[in-house]
C-alpha cells in the first residue's frame, strides 16, 4: 500500500482542506492551521519547502487582513473577494495533489514534489511558491473576482490601485525575511513578476509588477472562449513551472 | 452491439447515490429547495451518475427534467431548460395530456416572449409558474449536465428558483467538469458561496480506488483479472472509470497489449472503422450535439440503409451513442482525438453541408447553429445574417450576455466579408448596448469609440450622453461627468437632450455626495425641461436630484415641494414609468433623509397601488412596497409590515428587488426571534447574491450576526461582523455603523453570558472602526449624521458593558432613538439602561419604569427575544412588569411557583440563588446577576444550607438538580 500523500498528518490536512474559507479572516485562520501541520511533515519537518512558502503567505495575508481592517484599500469588496479567490487556488492545488490528480498545476507540483526532499533552501522554496501563486494563480483569481463583481480589469481604476497596494505589502514583508540579500531578492521578485519571455526580452523594468494584471486582462478578453482560455492557462502553467523548477534547482540556492 | 454501451455496472458509488437521493428528495421539506453539484474530472462518471440518480428519483415519484449545456460558446439563453422541456414532452405518453399541454404552454411562452423593460424578471416569474403547472404538486428535479457551459440566463434562473422565489419544491442536480473550474470560471464564485448553505452540497467525485478499479475491470471482462493485468489497468487508468472500462474491454477482446493512452485506444478504433462509419463519426464531431438522424443523412448523403449500418458500426466501436433525439460522440475525449484527423477543407465542407441542410429546416437553436456552421464553412457573408438574427433572438429572451457575443461575432463577420449589406454603425450600436446591458463596460466603451470613428466628424450630443451613461455604469464618475459636460456643450444638442444631460449629471453628482453642485445642475435641468417638449422624464429625474440635495443641505421643505410638483408633472404627462419613478423618489425622500416615516409609508403604499393600475406592479410596485415595509419596521408596526411583505412577494420579484424584500422579511423574523424563518431568508438571499450583488452583503451579514446573538452563538455573530468589516467601504457610514454596533454587542453579550471568551483584538478593531465612522460622518450631511449618531450611541454604550455598563451612555442612546421615533432600538436601550442601573443598585425605581416601558413596546411589537430578556432581567431584579403583578409579588410568593418538593421550605429568592449555586457561580457572581450584594447572597446561602440540612454547595446543588422540573 502506498503511503498517504501527507504522511502522518494526512487525515488532518484532508479535513482542513474539506473546508472552503469564504472570507479573509477565515483564510488567515486556514493558513495558520496549515502551517502547524506542514512543519510536522516528515522527513523535512521544520524545513519543509511548502511550509516555507506557507509561512510567507500567511504573513502577507495577515497584513492584507490588517490593511482591510485599517481602511487601507479603496475597494475592500474587491480586495477581499480577490484575496479569498486567490487563496482558494492554493488550497485547490493542494487538494488536487492530495488526490494525485493529473490536473494539479505543474507550477505547484514542482514545489509539492520537493516535500519529500532533497532539502531546498527556505528562500528559494518560498519563492517557488510565490512564483506559482502569482504567475499562475493570480491572473485567474483576478478574472473570477471581476466577473463576480460585474466589474472589469481597467488600468487606473480603484481596483487596480488596491491591487498595486498588495505589491507594497509583498515588498514590505519580504525584506524582513531576506536578511540582507536585497539585490538578489530584488532580482528574484522581478523575475517572478515577469514571465520568462518578458524577462528575456529585457522589458521588465517598466511593468514587471503588473504582469499578472496584464495576463488577467488577456484572459478577461477571451474568457468566454473555453479553448483560448485553456490555451492561456497552459501557457501560464508552463512558464510558471519552468521558473519554479529553476528556483528549486541548485541554481536557486544562490539566493540564500 | 448497441446494448454493449451501458452494461458495465456502476462501481463504488452506492453511498454517493444514496447521499444525493436523500439530499435532493428525502431530506427536503415540503415547499423547500435543495441542490447538489457534482464536480469531477472527465471520464469519472458524472453523466452516468446523473442518469442513475434521475431514474431513481423518477421512481420515487419526482418529476425529473434533464438537459445539457452546450459548448458552442454562442448558444442561446436558457437553452438547457428548453431542451429539458422538449425532451420531457417527447417522452410523455398520450395519457398525460394535461402535463403535455402544460409543457407546450411553457414552450409557447418562450416562443412568444418579446424584449422589453423588466423582461428578464417577468420571464423568470413566468417560467416558475409554468414549472408549477407541469409539476402538478410533485417534487420537481432539474438535472443539468455540463454545467460549466451554462449560459448566464440559466444561471440566474437556477439561483432564483433555489432561493425559493419560484414558490416550487425544486431540487437541482448538476454536473460540472472539475478541469473547467480551475481557470477563471464564473461558477467558481457561485459554488464557493453556495456550498456554505445547508440546502446545497458540492460533492467531488473522486476516481475509483484500487479495489473499485479491479471490480469494474472484472465486471467488464467477466472474470477477475490476473494480477499483472490488474496492476496495469490500475496504473494506466488512475482509477478513472471511463478509462478502466475501455482498457478492460481491450483486454477482454484480446487486443494485443494495452494501449498506453486513451488517445491511442480511440485512434486505433477510428482507424478500424469501415469507411462510412468513419464519415459518420467525423460528421457528428463537426455538428452540434445531438445530431438528428435526418440531419446526418442530409450531411452525409448516404442511402438510409448504408447510413444505419455505418452508425451501428460507430456505436459498436464505442465512439458514438445513439438516442431518440440524435447521435452524440461517446465522450468528449473522442472529439479531442478526432479534432486533428480531418483536413481543413474536409471540415469546412462538413460545416457547409450542415448549414445548407439547416437552412431548409428551422429547428432548435436555428440561427445560432446556422451562424456557427456558416462561419466555420468559411462563408462570413452567409454567417452574418444568421449571427444578427441569433443576437436578436437572444435579446428577445433578455440574454444580453449571449446577444453581446453574437453581435461581436457579427461585427467580425462583417469585417471578414467586407459586406456592404449591413450597416456597421447599427451593428456597433447594438453590440455596444448589449455589452452595456450585460456589464461589459470597457467593451461597450470601445465599441462606442469605434462607432464614433465610423460615423466620422464631431461626436454628436447623443453619443456623448451615451458614453457618459456607460462610464457612470462602470463607476468611472469623473470621466462620466466630463462627458455630460461635453454633451451640454455639443453644437447639435437639442433642448431636450440638454435637459437629459443636465438631469443625469445632477443625479450623478448627488450620488457622489456633491449636493450643492447636484442642486445647481438639477435647477438648470428643470429650466431646460420647461422649454422642451415631452420632458416629464427629465423633470422627475432632476426634481429627485434637487429634492435630495435640498434635504441633505437641510432645506427639507423646499426639497419636498419640488418632488411633489414632479409627481404632478408626471401624472399630467401620463408616462407610467415617470409616475412610478416620482412616487419612488418621493417615498425615499420621506423615509430617508427627512425621516417622516408615517407619511413616507402612506406615500409608498399609495404609489404601489397607483403603479399597479398602470401595469408596473411587479417592478416599481415591489420597490415601493419595500420602502413601506422598512418604514413600518422602523416605526414599530411589524404586523402591518409583515402583511405588506407577503403582498409584495406575491409579485415574485427577482434580482435586487427580491433581495430587498427577503432582507426586510428577515429583519422582521430576527425581531420576532423566528430563527427558522430568518435562517431560510438568509440562505435565500445568500443564494441570490452568489450570482453577484455586493451591495447587499453587509445588510445580510448584519442580520446573520443579529440572529446568531439571539441563538447565543456569539462567536458566529463575531465572524459575520468580521467578514462584513473586511468587505465594506468606509464611506458607507450608515451601513457600517449598524454593523459595528452588532460586533460590539456580540462581544458584550459574550462577556455577559460567559459562553464565549471576549476577543480583545476584535473589540479594539471595532472601536477603531467606530471612531473612523464618527470622523467620516462628521462631514456628512445632517440626515446621514443623524442615523449614524444613533448607532454610535449604541456602540459607545455596548463598549461600556465590557467594563461595568454605564447607564448614562444607555440613556443617551434611548434619547437618540426616541428622537428618531424608532421604538425597537429605543426599547433595547431602555433594557440595557435599566440593567446598568440595577447593577449599580442605584435608582431602582427608574430602572423599573424603564423596564416597564421597554416591556410594553417589545410586547406590542411581538419582539419575543427582547421581551424575554426584559422578563428575565425583571425576574432577577424582582421588578414587576405590570401594575397588577406588582401587588402579587408584594404579597410574597411569585406567580406560578409551586413548591411541593424538597425545596418547599425555601423562599422564591432562595430557590433562585440555589439555581445559580448549582450553575457553579460564586456568591460574588450571583450577587452581580441578581443585583444584590455578595454579603446578602452569603446570608441566603447559609439559610439554604440550614433548610436543606446540607453542608456543601455540591450537596445543595444535587438536591436542586433532583427536584428540577422538566
């Protein structure tokens, strides 16, 4: 009999994932519980690469929650929906991985595979998760949110402003974790925010932070066309997976 | 052969079938709704399960309608429902003529539908009436396959029916491909919201496990598989039943070696097909399923017998399925395999033959299919008129999202064909309007830009107004304002256009809270309208902007006078919509900023009657009644409000109107303490909001927390408020202040009841928000400030409850709500003021008066939970609530207290103390609870011990428990 995907905490994780958090406080609660479970996952336990990502994501989401309470955003309805929808995709990926589903996004499975080792450094691990989450999940989360709110991704709108504000939260939180590796992190963030093509074309400086937003606009335009949408999904998944593997390769360790 | 198709048993799903059956039928209370959504990957067996469950439910006496959604992307609104009705009708026997005529009646209704205002809502109502007739009292089950391709109209219909607005006992069973939900599918959000409800289940259909895989494979093969083969099937299928079945069949039929992939299995089969069967499979793949036999015959031009042989061969090779309504590919995966097997010329040839055959024979989805086939046949000029007709057809059924897509295709086709036969300006105009209607604002604006270019020259006044309207709808107010300015300055602006632009601009400014500017524009608009013909609409619009801006600028009389004049103007001009609109604004003005509730209610009810005479009862009448209901609730005429709710719901409103009414009814139920009714309405609102409508989320959450507090679930109340705080805009001060009060009250209740720990972080956040609200409302208009002040007074007083409730703060709250003439919150505040006074053991007589006043109001309202809290407090404090009762208690024993047990020797007070001892409270705590000193409690306790002849609290508690009645 094969061992369960989540080892000794399998049952706990499956039970946790059975719940679908519907608001930001619930998402934070969910991530907190998940963190407690992930660090108990053998063989790596405390240095589980997914836990490295989850911890960073929890920190960021908690800051978003504080921002919501503190009236930091112009359109909290939009931002809360986006945050919940965004997190749901991470939980979905974990659920699919749990079921060994072939539908697990490659962007995520390259990180999940590493839970069994070999050990990866915490920074690149967290970065690989951020990569999957931003470069693959975020554009779709944006599109779903806009669709639900009967709004649309328009540059310069209130929602766009709030969206960019999240980037500031990422920027705020990440330096705290990086312990002085500023330049390398900056490079990494820039890489993460650009898809590989853009990065190669050296066009990143102007709009790196906005790549997910622009991808969302692209998907938005073809969202009624299942084929085109699927095509876009595959493209994003492939790009994010390629970058994720790079980050988890020995090359990624240079960041640490 | 054909019978081979479904012989494999259903393995590993018995539990699921049972769960779904009871969720959809067994556990559904009469007149209620339920839904199960099955998600799972392709081939996991969703369709099979739908069929299986449908059969069982039919056997149990349910009326089952089944339809599938289509993936041609440009289908027609409500297609799955229409298909389900047609299929159902075809299956009815001659003996069921009554049902059959009901089905045909409903289908005819769709055929007769015409585009018009409120069309979509009225259509929903007629559909539910039609389904009612068909069901004839039986539970109705609607089964929909491939829900990932559902059109927007069907989605809205489902939510409307599931919210119970159709007044039907209805269950929905739908299958969704899990893969589709991974992208940016609109159903994702819908399912996230719905899965929280008690009546909805979202079940994920997992692949089979190892044992299930072997069982299924063995059943197909007819004997258990050898270990090695079993392992291979398991490895290659991953437990996917569709794949298992196909692999096992290859094994059974001795095909050499297992194919590596499903693709190979099907490619081998396609290769092995006889020539005509090959053609059949490709033709069906190019068609829109189900492909009827006659159509296939036309497309393939085969003699009947050869066609039948070919179709049989394709079925035998498990590539095709034949049913009464036509042929389908066996699985979506087959279509994917076939997609690359034809030359482009072959494929367009097939599409051309489809288009030709369909042209001669109008049928289901006629225009949409024609457009689809002609386009793929590479004939844009012939596809164009069909696309235009399909767009008009969609608009006739109020499916603007679908119409917009057809118009967009038409525009593209017009470009490709270079056809001069169509007016591009008209196409662009229609496309833009449809985009605007279905919320695609950016697209609508782009189309308008293009329209301006095609027209050439300076943009016209009408174009500016239109652009401004779209911008305002997209929430881009600053740009909309500029655009109205340009309209006013345009050279070709007629007096009436000018009046329109000014009136709309005034409305926009009012919405932005710029009252002085709004008032000025409104006066301008009124002056312009005076010189223009037929301008009652503009007069009503401008007057309402002026009326509200005056009221907000604290000149209520002037505002009211303007609005009354506007009603007269509208009545004289005689346009029903104008009259309705004038009534609505007048009633809103009175019940809103002016807070003249009684008169507002009278106007709203008179207006509702009047607009019903004018034929607008369903829409405007409902809205007016909603205003009346909320007014009646606030002035404390709950019984009357309840009657009006029932009357309004008889119109079966939909969308935002329905949400308003359900929230109003829920507010009453929460006040009455009718937990079931309130929960049902909350679920119904949540169901409707799953389809969109962020505006109503905060009122929903406020009610959810109010209800949870009556249930003693203060943590649930806290969660609802926290969600609300993270999802509300800080400029909605009124709504936010009510929410914050609920949050602070939940913490105070948690503190008082000790059932849930107080969350200090939550308290701090709530106080922060309350301060922010106070700051923001300081600069708001007087009427807004006045409402907010009432809630802020409550907030301040609730905070004091966490740390020795302050009677002065409660007195301030009483004064606020008395001033505004809202008896319910005033009575609540009196209760708390009395409680605070009693806790300080000061001014007991005042506390008694307050409690009696609160009691009288609460009883008059029928506010059960509030009444019982007042009674409970009065009981503990020994305050009598009625004059007559006072003489009773003066004589000694409380009313109704029979003591013929071991406790007979105790006084009523001692029994009360004993009950609290048994709860484990200390003397100090009991003293606080009963408003007497700790020392007095000590005396009571020692008397109790003496009388019961015990020495410990535990022994005393045991006697109490033994003698407790009930």
